[in-house]
């Protein structure tokens, strides 16, 4: 994770971004701190990336890489503003000595568009990550990468439209996907939890699940009830200050998966 001490909204690279919005940085830092506390209470170890002045989106560490089985596939960002973030992620991942690290050749935005389910990687394209980068990720990670086409600009990253809940289940908002991608998801996950348009607009899917606890945005109350119905324990966190940049809890969290038997760096 990366503290939002330089967080700002300076351009409009997704429909949620309000470049005129005056960021309350103190509030942003305190909301982010609460998210760190939640993870620590749940027993996760949080590693921090040093914030860099002039990189206003660096708090969204999920976009910096996708890390599976000890292999870290570092992002190449679409927007020029975010491109320097890649080097920071690459340096940090290499410094741990835990991961085999490679930078993507094509545009690929880390866990924004590559979500590991435990069996395969579900990958989004349409707005940010380019389709050929999916094959690059598959070659590097050694897991099947299944391509999904996103069609609604409000859900510009896969992690705004789909949430792996455990090894067998996902939640997703069907309206974010092309007809063919919806068919694929129905075939793979006939029992998926389907989010409504309102759930998705409250960023309910931009969440992190450990298979039982699901850390979700506090205003996503309807989706929280659906998770409860399915036996999950929703843990609401208020990250409203990041909504003006199109971000939520998942965007602020890069999950590290070392090779089996190795402690996370
Ligand atoms: N303003 C950032 C961008 O548009 C938000 C990124 C949110 N991250 C995410 N994983 N969806 O790049």
C-alpha cells in the first residue's frame, strides 16, 4: 500500500474523476489509515511503498503489478501521469528478493485488470489493459489468463466490475461486460453472486476477500447484505475521498502472493 500524502485528482482518465474536486488530503490519509488498520486486525502484513511527489494516483497500488506464485508482472500504464509508478513498483518488488519481476511490454494495469481466482487469472480489456498483454501475462505467470471485454466506461478496470470471493465463487456486475464475456462468466461461474447496477456504482465490487471477510466500501450496504446472505462477513470501510478519482478499497491494495512456502516480502 502507499500513503495518499500526494493524492490529487489532476486529469479525467475515468468518468469518476473530478479534476475540479478539491482533495481533502488529511481526510484521505485518515481513511486510508483505517484501511491499513482493518488489514492488520484481520492478520495481514502490510508493506508500504514510499509515496512520490508528483504522482497523484500512487495510492492505487493495485494497478502497479499483479503478483502470483512469486512472479510479479509490473504494469505499463496508459496515462503519462501514471507511467513513472511502474519503476517504483519494480524497484520495491525487486528489493524484497522474494519475487521474479518483469515489466509488461504492452499496456497492462496490474490488478486493476488482472484478478487471480486461485485457479486462473481473469483479465479485463476495453479501456486500459491491451488485449495482447493478456497473453504476455499468461506466458510470464504460467496461469491460464481468460480475457473479458469491458464495455461500460464507468467500470474501466476489471476490479470495479468483478470480485473473486474464494476459489470457487466470484461476484460481478453483468452490465459491465460484452455479451460474449457474460456468457463465459455464466459458464465458469453459474453460482456467481450477481451485483446490481447500483451495487457496482457504489463500488461494491472494488473489494478484497480472504475467502470469508470481504472488505468493501461503507456505502455499499445492499451488496453487503447480499454477501451476508451467502455466508461472507462484509467489513465496511469509508474510502469516500477516493471516489472522486474512481478508486475504492481494492484499488488501494496490491495483493502479494509469494511462491508457496516463501514469506511475503
Ligand atoms: N484515478 C485512477 C485511474 O484512473 C484510479 C485507479 C483506481 N484503481 C483501480 N484499481 N480501479 O487510474
